[in-house]
C-alpha cells in the first residue's frame, strides 16, 4: 500500500534520505540512504556501478531506468562508448545503450502508458514501442529537427516538433498524431514565426493544444538583454494565434491549468504582469503588477501561486482562481526551488547548491502561508536536491479552500523590511511617496454585465490608473484613521457631493466645474424619465455619456 502522505526525497552533502510528509516531517528509518529502493516494501531492488553517471530518470510506470554520463572519445580519436543506458528496473539488465553527446534533452520521452518511447537522432525522431529498443517502430523525418515533445495522456498520442529557420525561411512548430507522419497533409497544425532562436513547447493535460514560447538570444531593438520572446497558441484542430501580451518585456513563465481550459503568463519589464487567458487567447483575469517571475498551479488547478525567485526576494501570492481571491502572501527568501505537494495543500520551497551555497535548506508550507516544517543544512554542508514522491492523479481528492492560516508549531519569521537607498544629501530630508513604477491592481477582464464587449486597451489602462490612485488615497486615509472602515462610493452615482476643492490650475478647475454641471443636468433628465416623461434622442444620448463623464471627473480630481 502506498503511504497516506507523500514522502520527501532529500539529497545533499549529508547523503540521500527520505523524510515523512505532513504532519510528521521525521526522517524515515525504513529506507537506507543508498541505491534504488522499492518504497512499497522497503526492499533493495538493484545496485548499479555507474560512478560517472550524472543524470537519472525513471520511465512513467517505473519499468525503465535511464542513466546518462558525459560522452568521451578515446585518445586515438575513435568513437567513444555509448553513454546513455536504459535498464530494466525489475531485472537490472541493460536493455539498450546509445551514444548521446549532448546533455540537453538527453532522456528519451515516453507516453504515460509506456507504449511509445521517442528520442531525437540527427534529423529524425525515432519511435520505439513497448520498450523494445532493438527495433525502430516509426520515424518522423524533417530537415533540422531541433526539439520535440510528446503529448501527455492516453492514446491517440500526439507529438509537437520544432524546426529552426534558416536562409530566410521561418522557424515552425508542427503537430502530428502518432504514427501518421507521411504526406503533405499529415500535420494536424502548423505555426511558423521568424523571431525564434529557440522554443519551449508546452502541451496542456488533455493534449488539445500547445503553447510555444519563441525566444531570440538578442533583442535587436536594444530594449532588453533577455532577448525577445513571443507567445504562440497552437490547437490540435489546426487553429493558431499569437497571444497578445499587454506589457512589453520578457516572458518569464507560462503554465497550463490542469483543466486544460486556461493558462497563466508572467511577463513584462519589472514589476511584471500576470494574466490568465482562455483558449481563445482572451485575457480572463489580470493580477496587476508585482515582483514575480514564476507561476505554479496546484495539482487540482484551483490554486495559483505567483512568485518572485532568483534575483527577486521570494515574495509569493497565493490565489483562489475559482473566485479570484487572494489567500495569502508568504515570503520564501533565497528560494531556488518550488514544488506543489501532490495533495494540493502543501508547498515545498528550498535553497539548493550550486545555485546558492549558503543558507541551504527547505521549508514545507500550507498554502495559507503557515510554515509547518523547516530544515536548515549545517553551514559546512550543502543541499543539492529535494522533491516530493509522485502520485497518480485522483489519489488525493480536492478539498475546499480555506483562507484562515492553519496553526503551526514553527515560529514565524517576519521578513526584514528592505529600505531603499538614499543618497547622503537626502537623508535628513522628508521622504516623498514618489514611485519608480506605476502599480496596477488586479483586474477582472471578463466583459461586465450589460456590456457587449470588453474594454479597449486604452480604457483598461485608464481604468487601472484610476483604481490604483483611488486605492492609494483610501490607504492613506485608513492610515490616518485606522478605526474607520473604508466605505467606497457607489459606482452609479456621480461624485457631485465632493467638496469644492481647487486643483491650483484654473484650466482644470474650469473643466471640473463644467463636468459637474453636465452631470447635474443628466441627473435631472434621469429624474424626468423616471417620472414618465418621454425624452428626446439627444437627451438619451446625454444620459449614455454619464459613465464616461464620471470617469473623466474622477481622473481630473485625482490629478491623473
């Protein structure tokens, strides 16, 4: 029987060992710190003498162990020995050896049921069936195939292949259904693009569509040292589109929801934006801007974590993506690794070498922001890898989301507030509230009730600016009077009750006065209509402009 909670595998200078998952977090004494172990009956299966192996990978059903070691040639220049081995986990025998010179994409790709296995060889993708590696069952041949990705899920299997452009020809990604590779109309879909030195291809769980992040090594406009990225959508039914990202800058991360009906992109110069898109590539929800460069959906797809790792401070936002509500905002400083537990409730963050060689260790969180377990590696040691035990889908049922932080025995660590650098000449002067970047609040992008179409980009930008200003003013008011709860004004009524304050600019004051006069006239017309009076066409048109006039008035009063 499988354990009731996922185990944690830890690898570092202290050895390789197992830790019991929540709620115990104790080291498992049932597993010795060596070799290949069956976690069901705790027995040693096999021991392989592979001192130079640097990469290991199991096939999806754990029937084959793939190992890779750096390729070397002999001193006389003759070809080196095969460095990619495939072992039968049950018997320990070597099923096949290949020469695989590059470490990139070294491991063969299996379908989830292991019926098909594929690997890239020169200009071809070779397919093997039922783990018989002595016979090539099928070949997909295209000039200069650079990469391929097998689709997840059951049959029929699909494969996405990438061919880089050359001599003025564009790069392209094509989708095929195995084993239909021959003929001019064999491809299910094709998407070509010019700006691509490399691509990342991401299948959704149902294998109905692929997202392609196309990247160039150099941004010819000089706007970014990251190069230039574009995001493309390709469906297995032949449809394709370029995903329009409202903010310029790098694409840091793109992830599919397990439902296969939406995806989240994190993009744009810092502070980065994060947006959920539907299968029409229309924005559904915009999380605004923030210090983030990664996104992680929970295994059940109902929670999304936006995080800023690497050169950012480790701030996380945990969102309920069914109701678009923020659950918690924990901070995991110096994290180099993040993983959802298969139970969909717990999160693992770690600081590992060689990315960082100090303060190595890992933490296990509840998604509500509580740290349930923490382990710090001694200062003389290193943590190299930590990962959850994988489980099949459906083993852990989805649970209702809670917003209250779960109790924990681990003392909370308040992150130190980072203070901005101030030059000596300004250190004795009052601090102003000027910001380097305009912050954008979260925004529901679905068309509102009574609206036939979503707002234009310009209207959305103005609306976000207005909401950000209003939120900042409300926050300042709350800080001055913390006992007073915010009472937002109804959206439907014009702000003609605002005190007659002057902006200091006679021209703006004049515009404000005229707008208030127009809004007052509209109010009178609405009252007449409510009393049963038949209004003229031009009077009805005036009423329709009320919302735009209110927006313009608020913008002027807020100084936008």
